[in-house]
C-alpha cells in the first residue's frame, strides 16, 4: 500500500517535472495545435476507392488492435482502403529494404530506423505545411528531419524510454525493497540477492541491443556521437569501459542469460519471455513492454527508475511514421500519417498501448493511462532526466544502427573472452570514426 | 495418288513437328518461372557484385573491389572453416544415416506407412520453426534435453553458448531436418533393385551383411550419388534453421557462408554489392563441388 501511494505521488509529480524538463531542454513549449484536419470534398473525391499500404510491426497486441480500429475509421472518413502489412520485427528493415529495391515501396511505414529511408521519404511539409513539425517534441523530430533540406520527412509516433522492470513478487519474497532510486552496484546486488532467495535462473537480463547498453553508458557519462556528428567516445572511454564491464560481467558470471545473448549470434533478442517466465527478477528494456507485460505477466511487476551514476534517466528512442515518395497517392499517404499522429488518435494509441506521446499538446495535457499509470510515470520521469547528450547520436540517423550493432557484437566478443573491455571500446572508437567518415563521401 | 501421298507426308511432317515441339511446350511454363526467378536474379546478382550499394537503388561501380574485400576480410577464413566442417560432417552423416534408415524402413513390415511418415515429418516443417523448436530444446537452463541429461547425471552442456557444441547442434539439426528426404529417395532406389538378385545371393548362402555390401550398396550407387550431390548443395546453402537456432553464434562458430551473405546484404551497414559478390563465390563453390561429385560418380560407375 505504501509503495502504491508513493507511486501515485510520483505519477503526479513527474508529469510536472516532465513538462518542466522539456521546456528547460529547449523543446517547444506546450501549445495546442489544430488537429482533426478534415479532408476537403475534392480530396474525398480523388481518394475514393484508392488503396494505400501501411507497413507495420507491433510490440503488443494492443498496438495492432488499435491500429486496425483506427484504419477502419480512416477508411470510413476518406473512402480509401488501407492495406495493413504486419511484418515481424526481426526481419523488418531487411524486408522493407528489399521491397524498396524491388520498386514495391509501401505508401506509409512505421519505422524504428528512419535513417535508412531518408532518400525514400516523402517531404511531409509539402502536404502538411512547414509549421506541422512544431506540433511534435523537437528532440523527437531530429531523426525525421532531412539532414540537408531540414524538412520534415516523418513524424515521431511514440517516444520510448529505456529502463528496468522488476518482478515485485520475487523482490518481496526475497525481502528486497522495491527501489525508488539506486545505482548499478545496488541493482546488481539486489538482483543477486533476489536470485539467491528465489532460486531464479538469472539475476538480470537486458535486451540484446547497443541501444539499451547506451543507456548504461549514459548513466556513467559515456557517449558515442555528439550533436555535431563528432566521435566523443575517446573523451569518455574509461566511463564506457565501466558501463560495458558491468553488463558483460553479468553475462560472463552467468547471472544473465548467456544463451540469449551469446547463443543468438548477430540477431536481436529480447529476454521478455525469460522475465515472464520468472527466470529473472530484473529486466532492462523500455516502456513499450508495458502492454505485453500487463497482458502476459502472471505476477506483480513494476517499472522502476533507471540506476543513477553520474547521470540518471533513460535513453531516447521511439518509432516514427513515414510516407514514401514512391507512393502513387502521396497526398493520401501524407494525410494518413497526419491522421495517425493526430491528437485524438495518438492519445488513443498512447492509452491503449502504453506509449509516451510525442505531440507537444499531449505532453502538456498529459496522457491519462487507465492502468499501469505508475509505471508510465516512472518512464516519463526518466524521460525528463535523460541528459541532452543522449540525443547526440540522433544527429547521424543513418549510422545509429551500425554503431549500436557493432557495440553489441563487441560485447559478445568480450563475453567470449575474445577481447578485453578496453580493446572493445578501442575498436568501437575506430568503427565510429570509419562510419562518420562515410558521411563525408 | 501423288496428291494423297503428299497429304499423308504433310500430315506426318506436322505430327513429327508437333511431337518435337510438345516436350518443349510442356517444360515451357517451368522454364519461364526458372528464368524469371532463378536465372535473371542470378545474372543481376552477378552484375551487382561489381557495384557498391547501401540501399539497392543507387549503385557505385567498384570493379572487383567487393571480391577483394571478401578475400581480405579476416572473418572469411573463419567462416570458410565453419562451412567446410559443417558440410563435411553433414554430408557424411546424412548419407550414412539415410542409407541405414532406408534399409531399415525397406525391410520393415509392421506399420510401414506410419514409420515412413514419422521419418519424413521434419522435412515438412518450416526450417525457421525447426530452428526455434531446437533452440528451446537445447536451452542450457530450461531446455528439456538438459533436464533429461541432468536427471541422468550428464550435466548441463551449453549447446548454444559453447562454440564446439554449437557446431554439433547445427550439424545434428541439419541432419535431422533432411534425413527423411534423403531416406525416401534412397528407399525408391532400393525398391528399384531386382529382388531376384537378392534372393539368388541368399540362396547361395550370402549373409545379410554380405548382401548389403556386395549387392545393395553397389546397385544403390547412382541414387547415393544423387544424395551426395543434394547433401553437398544443402550443406553449403544451410542458413534458415541455423539463423533461428543460433544466429551464427556462439562467437561466430556456426556462421556459414550464406549467413555471411545475409549479414552483408541485409544487416546494417548494408552492402548489397558485397553480399552479391559472396553469393557469386558460393555459387562457384557449389558448382565446382557438384561437378566434382558428378564426375567422380560417373567415373566409378564406368569402372
């Protein structure tokens, strides 16, 4: 009960902190903007009977169900048809790349890595106006702003924040208090204690991506690329070594699921099933997991604050909506993007799928989640605490994926004792330099 | 008379022409599909191997740069070694076991159809599903195989985290997937052997082992050659179930050449040209091994 009260108070407090934080970091102040733009009679006439395709993946069933309902409403509104292509996340980008190469571009896509598709993106400003970008958080629009024309080529669809979840039942059983603040040493100690007390297979698990590990690096004050597209890892390499060592040691000591990291080669893998199977008391992922965990967890779980070393907070991420310039009906595609990112539709999606909003008006107003609001408050709080330097890597949207992937693969080599942490960070510095050099070509 | 003779000749000529044309018409649809989906993409792949492309839409000519990059890549030697180990063990084990299973199933009288279906069942599963299933089965801590091994005091081997065990796991699963297919082909070969030869040998006092060694296996050579060729091709092309089983891990121990192609072409940073060049090299390797198998097999048959 005490924990619940604390969390409720936290929920109220962080909404205020989040808004204040966003303003303080130079993001646009909250201003309600026009939404619910209705199509004109001429547009309706032109769109009637037209079909557009929407390339989509979902982290939870709630996202898919809400999307289907929104599409149905959009079809009623416009008379057009939306063909929903649901693609598994594992092969999401390769499949889209292949479709684009084959001249079979979708009209609209939900993207995790918009940097891959800059050349293929539709200039949304042409259809939605120059001021449209201001409806979204400035930090979130960096990745969907054309690097040279500076025009909006996509829309931030949700803001994601990395952070840990804990199995509250296991913590209680072990007599370990649910953390309200902690550092990495305390997190590891708590994980070990709960593992020992409950006999779980592991003490900790983290998604196998460089993106998630970057959060840990950020806690220790280490970053890879700054907002000026410079390699800043050399200046924080000792901090990076500390962060990487903490994670790789957990895997080397078998306190984290080696099978899932080492045994999956170069693939992305998430230990969601391991957390759901109560094989680990701590699961480091992000807010997009809330809907799935809510649906599938047979135990009490909670999102808890990110550990704080030099910094606290999460690591920015999110998904984006992008229309493609190969669309045969670009105005309809742009309108569909506008429709999905509209205040009402985004609020519905945020509520149903436990997303964090990217619209300035929704951030100001605050999304009232029907359930798990304490968890969402924790993520919102961590979003506000995320250091500005964490957004630096978004200045190189085409390079984020290779930089994260290389970090992931180097960590695998550390776990296999093929290289030391020091060598891995040195290699990552060289790799980032080589990647940044490609920008100048 | 002349007129009717001419008419008959013309009719015969038309019939002959139709007969000549008919087989081509029958294979035409298949050839069209083959040309469209195999030959044309292969030609394009060869062409792309001389370009650099990060998106499959813009291409920069690099000459033989991609081939030089592959041969200069230190990981390629490791991948070639993995591929060689996998193919050698996979081909040998698959061939021996499929012959053994074909012989057993051929002799079986009870529930013949049932056992043949069981043997063939893995072939019908999607390789992706096969990889996922075995990934669960081989999990070190919660997999049923290790639960069984622990129960009998066999410990908990790290099938998916120890490089050598990872290779053993993918060879085992690869054999498991294809065994039924090869066995069925060999079974057809076995059933084509004239039974009077076997009966005559038995009457002459030949033992079962002697019959197998001196009659069945020599007569089964053409079918075995087909199995060897198919297994070699499958071995070199193995990817889908390995990707879902180990992802090429642990530490690259099960990364074979097709995954190298996939990673170059579809994993960030994307390099379609490099992937295509590796594909061309793989084609040449498979072609060389297939030709070698075929020629050696032919030569032995001639002897």
